[in-house]
C-alpha cells in the first residue's frame, strides 16, 4: 500500500506545503503584531491592539455575543489569548508541528471570523472591497481545509518524524547476554 504522501505528485506535495507555510506565516504575523507595542509614523506609541472595535462591528448571527465580549472587563486577557492562539497556529502550520491540531484550530478561528460578519454585498466603509458571501476568511478557511485533508504534516515538517514508520531490518537478531 502506498503512503499518503506518495499518492500525490511531488509538485502537488510542494504546492500543498507552500500553501500550509503561507497560511502559517499569515497566522503567525497577525498574532505577532498584536502582541507588540505599536508606534505611529511620528514615533509616538499607540494604544495596545484591542479586538473591541472588531467585536462591536460584528453583524453576523452571533453579533450579540461578540458585542457582549467587547464590553467585558477581561477583554485585555481575551485579546492576549487571541494573539497567542494566532501565533501558536502560525508556528504549527509554518514548521509542520501538530499540523492537524493547528488546522482544526485555524478552521475554528476562521469560522468565527467569518460568522462575525458574513458578507452580504453591502459596501462597508472600512472594508477592503465589496464581498458577497465569499471573502478572504472563507477562502483561507477552504485553504486550511485542503491542508487538513491532505495531512501536509506527513509530507514535510516536524510531524514527518512522528509519523514515519520505524525502520525494520531483516536478519538482525538482538544480542543476548
């Protein structure tokens, strides 16, 4: 029986690992910049990143819950947890360690981001464009699903070491004392 990695061509394997790496970089960087102090172009310190604006702007089916979270006293801890989770997912996908777990966490986060504001074709003042149902969160979610189902951690990354079958040798007997 062929291994999962050998069922796709080497070009396909490279493309899948590149996709995983790019998604990992995106998550890592998004979390990293949320943990750092921010500075204006004039060199003045900016307030720490907060998800409050994003949560207040939620319009999807869970908008009430997001609006409530925006006003809780532990929002700072919530923001830090989100940033750390983004970094953790990013590292997982970037270096291929616990890749399946990283993919599932990414799918959950991207689903929440998508549900927070399902695009319905209405032009938003601060949006990058006009979207109808499909936006960058949904596209990245689908991309992560591809990375998940092709088990790219078994193609390249640290997971390869954990999933590789043990080397068997023929005719070698253990020494007895």
